[in-house]
């Protein structure tokens, strides 16, 4: 634990907080959006907002891939299991996301659908090998971080001739969503972004330059530990004071300018940009998601099963959409912690391990933080 504990030292955290307070200019406010659910949970878990001066506001963004997946996409996965009789393989976070008709993938399994939780695309491929008479669909979600495993699964399926395997692709992309937020007329005003770290290990820091240039907003890519986040806040405050936009990397121990060239190449071979894709809370976002490349069309579940996409409105009492846009906090939702809890979620932000509502529930007023920087 040595190299983890070094990034959780309370004395260093308090020192960084003091430097941030010194850097804040009188009468100025700094609205910084963390674009990753991992950062949201680190901020809540370690009580980082309590260390920051009032002038620095951390705003949650749409950085949870399970949270931004619209209900219609969950409905399609349920349709695969209940109407097409496919074995649907999904990561665990997706199983309990509420869908239409009070269903979820977990409840679809109770109704007889063959829905299985997997830890990797390799698990889904093995299920296809073990069940040659059944259609097996991998429900692929996630930001750029999880696209390479999906790409490798497609290549493996074609190489092995696994005709009973396909992918329902719902991968979404980070920089286009950032641009969409800044371009929206009713969006919350932002001064800078705490950029995602795992995503950036794949795509590098370069893709954020277009966001910084177009809207003159700084982006600092941060690691997930509390000292990473605080140092990134300091870097953002200093850049804002100087009037600098551009992209900087705090998480230099893992992120480079160009990212992982091998991972990017396999993704480019197997996946292509969609013209547009619906995000929960953001609506239709141009060129913000990936689909199966035409060369791999035989493994595209949307084509194989003729899945139409239907827009489905969110639960009327749920404020997930506004929370994902940064316009509201979880505690602003009237059902938060009362009707909507991790055991009875009304929206995806309370389900996912990266969701803002789940973070505030577990580390906020309902449960005391389990761990603070020492």
C-alpha cells in the first residue's frame, strides 16, 4: 500500500488546500467540472470539498458511462434476452439500471431471460464457445477506457468464426460530450475541467486540445487519489488566473500526449463513429459514440437482431439528467435518499459505482466517510 498511501496523506492534502486558498483571487469564483465518476467518488469519499475555499466549486459532470446510457438502450438489451432468447452478457453495473415498465436486466433475468454478469469480454467469448447453439450478445458500454477489450473481442470472434457471438455497442466518447456541454445555451457556466485519467491513458491528452481551443477553457487530466485531485484543482486555479486555456496533465505517471497507440489502432479497425447518439441528460450528441465497423458487421447485434432505437423519457421524479449536466446536486432531488436509494434506485446515478447520487449517498449525510486522508 506504500505507493497508494503516499497519495492520501492528510498533511499534504491540507498543504495543497492552503495553496489553493492562497491562489484564489478576491471576488473571483472558479467552477470546475470533474468529468469522471472516479473523481466524483474520490471527492465525496475524502471530503475534498470541505478542504476547498468557498470560491472553488466542484461540479459533477456526465462522467459515468452507466449513468449516461439512455433508458432506450437498456430496453433493447432486455429485448435481446426476453424476445430474442439471447444470452446477454453485461458488466455488473448495468444489471440494476431502471428501464421501461419497471424492468431492469436483473428483473428480466427473474422473468426467464438469460442475463449473465461478466467481468470481461473474455468471459462473454467463453460463454459463446460453451453454448454453440445459443446466440450470445455482449452488452458493451463505457468510455474510451473499455473500447479496446470490445475491439479485441470482435477480432477474436472473427478469427475463431464464432457465429453465435455479437456485440451490442454502446461505447461513448469523452471530448465530444465536453464540447456539447460548453456549447449548450442552458448549460451551467464552467471555468475548467478536471479531465478523466483512465480514458486518457488510452486516447492521450491531445484530443482535449480541441475543447480547450474552441472554448478557451483549461483541462487538467487528474489521477484518482485525493492528492491528485487537489493538485489538479491548484493547477486549474493557477491557469485560470493567468488566462490560460490548453491541456495539462497532472497524472503524468500514466498519461502521455498520444495515449496507447496499440489500443487506438485496434479500436479504429473494429469500431467507427456514429453520426449521433443519445446521452441521458445531454440528448443527442453528434459524433459522440462508436458503432461496429462495417468490416465486422456480422458481429453487430443491432444488425443481427434488427434492434430499433426508441427514445424513452426518464422517470419524472428523477433528477439524473440535471445532475449529469451539472445543473443540480444529488441532494437537490426530492426523492434522493428517500424513495431513491441504492436498494431501490429510480435512476442510474444511484445505481452505478461511479454515479454521483451513489457517491453522495454512501459518503454524504447518510453514511459517514469510511476513510479520510491520514
